[in-house]
């Protein structure tokens, strides 16, 4: 750390707890020259920034280039308007029972071999739900996912999965797409001139990838943490019939190791943090990873993964207040169903050799996560 509170952190180091501590010690806002942005590493500042009108929202910010989360601002706003209440928590909760039952079915199918890849499980569950929301019938979902189940290629930089989804959805006649599905809403908006005529088709693959990408990393993070913390796994199994315990385990995983380590915002007006001025127009990095480990919010056990943490739901890992990620509720439903099914079906959950980390842009997770289970 330089005398002026500057640091030369790389994107990789933004996922490092040691860097989190250094940034918090350096002040409430720290200039990072390599990123050409101000970093906010305290939970309260990240929380307040997410609700601040003086900072741009996700729809106005530049996309995180090079990741599946790259959607241009104008299109993003248009799609959100078209989908409307379908993105809200209440709509997700209405579908929760059906989504959870399907996730449990797919989980039992994937783990039946005893040694399985948690990334494949996460991809299968998350993509199946996303395709269902887009209006793809279950039989067609099985067909396309069976062809892609062994390799989530989107994580390697190629997008054959998105191309397959795009071909499948655009080939379906209007009669096969329900009007209350995402695809139906996008097509209707395009017909009314609210979106470009090609937008519905062009964004479908990207929408699927966004939702599935978040779901995959939420599931794999939770599985990895439980498989490497046997005391927490035994605790979860002992309380597997209590929905609150299982969901808290998911939120604690998101707090402890968020799949999105940071997001960028832009200062619309001058901001000040303890006398440090952030000029209008400057970029601001909201460090979700650092906020999740802040002792001022979580106490002396901030660096510990503990599914008994009652306040785990207060994490900011997928946004908060005005900018909650639209995929958060689905990701939690998916991961909760997967963990509950695992706790019901297997007695031991262990990491297996061959794991491959995934890092792209501000996203962290697992490209391959072999896991071993004992019934």
C-alpha cells in the first residue's frame, strides 16, 4: 500500500482476503491505479453505495466485458421492462415448489454414480430452470441439456451452449411458447416496438447464460465449502428437514465466497468518504468479497464459514436495496434444493481430485469440481 492509500492490486488479488484487510485498513475509499477506480471494501459503504442515487446502476454501467454478464445498458433496461414482475422475488417464490422438485430430481440423477462433477450438477439444474422460464417444454430441455451435460463450455470462452439454446428457442413455433414465459414477453415487447425486432432472439442465449452462470457458481461454492468443512456438513444433515437451515447455508456460502467478487459503478456526482473526495465521473468498485468478510459487520468470526450465522442473509454478494441481482432468488432456490437433496441422500460429502478453478472478469467459481459421496 502506498503512502497515499493507493494499491496496485490485480483483478486476481481482488479475491484475496488479505487484500480485503489491507483495503479496509487503508480507509473507506481507496484509489486503485491498476483498475483506475476507487475501491469500497467496508460492508456499510458497499451497502450504502448500492442504494445511492449518486452512483450509476448496473443498467447504466459499462458491461463486464469478457464474461457472460455482458449486456448493453439500453438493451438491459428494455429487457427488464419487458419481463417486469417476472423478475421479482414473489414471482420466483410462486414457482419455487415446482423448481425445487425438478432440481431435486436432477440432483439425484447426477449424484447416482457416487463421484460426480458439482459444476455439471449446477449447470444442469440452473440451465433447466432458465430454459423453463423461457418457455421451453421439459422434453426439449432434457434433449438439449443431455447433449451438453458433460462440459459447460461457456466457461472456457466458447459459447456452443448459448448457440444450442438460441437455435432451440428460435425454432419453436409461437404456439409452443406460453405468453407468460420470458420468451413470450420478449416477443410481445418486440411486436409492440418496445424492443428491436431481433432483440428477443439475440438476447435469449445471453439471458440463459446469465441466470445459469450465477446458479452454477452458487451451487458449486456451497458444495465445495460443505465438502471441505465436514463439521458444517454434519450440522446441515442434522437439520436437513428445516428449510431455514438449508437456505442459511446457501446465504453463508454467498457471504463467505461470493461468485461475483466486485461490480463497477460510476459516480454521477462528487462523493466523499471521511474526507477523501471521489470526483464525478470516476469509477467505483464495490467489493462484495471484502464486504462479506468485514468484521465490523460479521464480528470476530467474519473469516469463518458457519451455517449457524443468523445474519448470513444480510450479505451483499448479489447486490442489495435498489440493485439486487434478478437471478438471486432463483440461485438461492436452486442451491437450497440441491443441498437439501444431498443432505437427504448421502451421509458423506468429500472433495475428489481434479478440481479446476474458474476466474473470468469479476466472476469466481469452479470450472470442474469433482465430488465424492457415500449413501
